[in-house]
């Protein structure tokens, strides 16, 4: 088995060959990688079946869905790689140009970062997304997946490397770390001189570990405690659609809603309709119901009459940490607030800075929310589920950055580059 140290050494040595590759060479490689994914679909599915068998009984159903690959999902992965190929090359762009002292020509030019390492968990599609973004942006890519998706990620990586070789590029531009122990993650965090940027993509524990322990440059990607605030001036039907989509369309992803705030004036009408929509209607349709974890005022509205219906067992009292929890499940914390200012204050205290939304027909309330909520993505009358590189026109994404320096929000090709200044003169000396 190749060691993590050997992987880092070979990736570092291969990186310069890609930084000087032309756009045409990189695009040819990406199309070949996409074709190799489709050609290797049978083997990828067989390896994914091994991962699925090992994971059953050890993780919730919603997390198993993240791990599962199908022919359609592999096709989507290949289409994502091709979509990245079709995007403009982010390398070599002149970002700014000025005439300096004595006629110096000063250009600010975009360049690759070098070697990008990504630590991720149980989503095998991240393997192809990350590889495509790195190759197009001129970076060597070192992937360290979780043990849950190890066999799937290996099969995907093997296919992608075949595409690189078919296009005449070095297979050492892409590696999957074979050691899934904590030691290999620590090696990447401390690989000074080999890794130019580390991106953790996973749960709160992984991200915290990278931010606290990494000695290489690290981007803080998002756990998503995402909020939807239903304002007093909300259209109720619109709000019901948005809340259900944000919570239940795919609860295991980081842009899913975890907390709902409802203005006190609309709560008596809205919350019973929400209970019907997220619990009764979903049960009748054979869908998983959403457990509503209610603060005192929300509980008074939905449980105040003392009667118990069939769906009331999905109504529970919110615990101390429920408004600070990324459930990644069919669970929604619900709170009644007094104003848009109250909602903004709550979000400021509990949001992870990922994605937060307001539903309102009042332009002043919308403007106050947009200006007051300091998250990477702030929505007006739309679901938080749109925070995604593909939806934002980036082809695919490396993750969602919740920090403010270098990258924020969905990270696409531009966020995989840095820049340098190129200065051209004619014998100029400074007096």
C-alpha cells in the first residue's frame, strides 16, 4: 500500500506539469475522465455495493442515501465533470493591470494553488467533483475519503486516473489516500511544504479538528444550521412550500433547513398548517414525517388544547441544544419570535453562517433581513437548498465555505486559484 507521505511527494512533483498545461489539455483530460467514469460504472457500482453492505445497520437511512450510487448518479457525476470542462479557465486571467512608475506594466494574474488536499466523509460523488475542479484549476489533488465510502472512492479514482493518462497527463495529479485512520488525516493537516490548501468537507467534528490542528492553510467549510424565518407578512402557501423543500427534500445535506422561526402574528395560523403539511400529509403520501421540536410558544399553539391526535407524537419539546444542532434528519426545531429583528438576533447567535432565508411579502422586512444576517448565502422567498455550486453556475463545488477570507459560499474554480503580480519593465530602477 502506498503511504500518505509518498502520495504527497509524488503529487508535489507532478503539480508543475499541470500548472503549465493549456486549457485544451485540461479540458481533454476532463472529458476523458467523464468517459472513464461511465465506462467503469459497473465496477464502481459493485464497489459501492460493498460499502453499502458494510454500512447497513451502522448509519441512519438518510446517511445511507448519501453513500448510495446508482447508474443515474454516476451519469450525473460524469455530467458534472463535463460541466467543469465547459467553464472558462480560471488560470492565467489578468485580474488587474496598471501602469506603474516609469512605465512599468503591472499585472495581477490568477495562478493555481499547487496541491489541494480534501478530507471528506461518506459522499463518493465528492471524489469526482473535487478532482474535476482541481484539474481544471491547474492543481494536483490529494483526496482522503472516509472508511464508509472507501471502496466506492477507490473505484471512482481509478477511473478518473485512467482518463488523465488517456489525455497524456500524469496519473500522479490525482491520489486517494489509502489509509483511512485518523493518522492519515493528521498527516495532511500537517503536510507543510506539500499541501498548499486543505479543505475539510464533512461534519462539525472533522471541520473543527482541521481548523484547530492544521499547520497548512485550511478553509473552514460549513456545517449547516440553516434557518427559515416566516415573517408576519409571509404568503402562507409560499412559506409551506419553502419550509418543506428546505427541510425534507434531502435532509442529509448541509443546505437543509434545521431551524424554523415564525413571527408571533402569523404563528397561530401557520403552525397548524405546517403540522398538517410536514406530518399528516407526508404520512398519507408514504413519506417520512418531520419531527417538530417546539419552543414553549410554538408548543402552546400546537399542543395547547391538550388533545392528542395521530400526528401529535411527532410534536416534541425543544431541548437545550436543539437550536444549535445540525440534525441531518427529518427533525426541525421551531421557535416563535416577536419581530424580524428578533429573528436576525436568533440567527446571529445560532447560525453557522451557511444559508438562511426569510419568507415575506414586505420589502422592508426582506431588506432588513438581507442586511442583518451575516451568512454566506441569504435568501428572500426561496429555499436554502439552492446553496450549491451547480445551482450557482459553478459546475460543481468543492464545498461551502462559511468563513470570510479567500472564499465564501460555494467554492468553484475561482476559489481554487490564487494570484501573483507580474511586472514588466525596460531596465527600470527605483530612485
